[in-house]
């Protein structure tokens, strides 16, 4: 994980580096626990953030997806896929959160 974290995550990492290091280690361990590609993991994490209704996490995963060369259309498709299981309002909200990043 990046040492240059925005907002509250950066504040937590600065105030409690040992906690942040443990969290980062857990993230690395879960990423390496299966056969998903980095791209697949990023899209799954975006979908989970949408499902949790976490605007900050959607922003974070959309921003990281762009940095990892995942196309804007692919990021927005994840929001569209949320319509069935999560409902139109949640999917529309997620689409606007993704647009916050892709249109910045």
C-alpha cells in the first residue's frame, strides 16, 4: 500500500504505523491467497465498496483502477452490474462516485 495516503487513512497510518503495517500485511496476504489477477482483484474490491455503500472506498478503488490502466468504461460497468443485486439507487450512486474520479 502507498505511504502517501489521503485523508483519514493517511492520518491513521501516521498516528499508528504499527496498525497500518499490520493492515497492509493482511491486504497483501489476502491478495496472494488465490489466483485472481491484479485487475480482477481491483474490480472485485470496487464491487465490494459499492455493495458496502462506501463512497470513500469507491473513490479509492476507482482512482487506483485508473492508475492501474483499468478503463473508465470497465469501472462504470461494475456500477451497472450492481443494479440487479443492490438496486438502481445504489448503482446510480456508485456511478456518480466513480464519475467523481474519472471526470476529475
